[in-house]
C-alpha cells in the first residue's frame, strides 16, 4: 500500500512516500527542507516531487499520514489542510500521529553516544527515558517523555526549565529534538544528535497497523496546545477624529 506522509509541525517541512506491507514499512521517497517561514511554499512541491520520484500519481495513494503537532499554528495547519484536502479529493483515509512521537519513537543512531539502558532494583533492564523537545517559540518548548516503548507524559508546552524539572522527576537522562538543542544550556541533559525533527519513516510506522487494517479515516485534529499568536479583533476602531 502506497502511503503519503506529511509533517509541517516544525521548521522541517517533510513529505515522503512509504510502502506499507504485511512485512513492514519501506520508505521509497523523501523530501525535507528546514525553513520556518516557507511551509506553504514548500510542501505541495515536495509532495509532487516524491510522487515523481517513484513514478506515481496521487490516484495511486492508498492512505495519507500526517503529523498532528504540537506545533505553531501557521506552519502546522499547512500540513493538516494539505493531508485532509488530498484525502477528501482522492477518497483515501487520513491518519494522524503526534509529531513528537516521530522523534521519541525513532530508532537511536548507532553513534548517538548516550548511556546504555539502566538496570532497576530487581535486575530488570529499563529502556532509557528520553525528553523530546521541539521549539514552540515564545521561549517555550513542546515536549513529551518517552520510555518503555511508549509516551509516558505529554505532549505539553512549557518553559524549558519547567519541562526539564518534570522530566527529571521521571528519571529522564537524555534529550532529543531541535528544541532540546536550542535550550541545551537550560535543560542540562546529554543530547542525542538525531533526529532533530519528526522522522517520516517513524510517523508512518506508527500508523501502519491502521493502514494495514483499512481502518476508517480520522479527522486530523491539530495539537496546538495554546492559542495562535494572531487573533481576530473583537471590536472595530473608529476612523473618525
């Protein structure tokens, strides 16, 4: 099954094509451009490019997976509107995945340089707990904590100092994501170099079970977590002197 993946929740504008089979997920084409001010200009051409890379047409798509955020209002809605519109026009299901999951569940690179999983009191090896942080602007981060193969807390939005205080209460020992690098001095945690942004292969892998089952498409509800910076005026100003 051919699946389009889009994410515009961070400065990284991503489009990818993946083949979902009973045996797994294979990424067939991928485009990612980091530009926080050009989501609207970049995403549609990147979707066209990944389709061209595999000589496919929009009508060949079986499903669409979109990162739901959290992310800033303007950028995030570009990906979700694109995915929802294409799904409706093509008559294919759309599935949403928390964009932070695309970082927190991504495979750790071999050269990540972080500590090995720790043993707890009974000798059981516990997976390392990770703070995922994305830049939320306003000197804040969107964040979540991952470990034991799941998201433990989040997504939430807070000042970096608040996020790391709560993360340390959960025995987090490493941080990852663009927000973690941006506020590394505040977080004071060892950093994983990658991924800095949501990983397309991970996003589709997290939706693969729904894709294989032919589950009903979902409403792509954005995880804004806070009000947009720009708000409509509530009253009219007089232009008379």
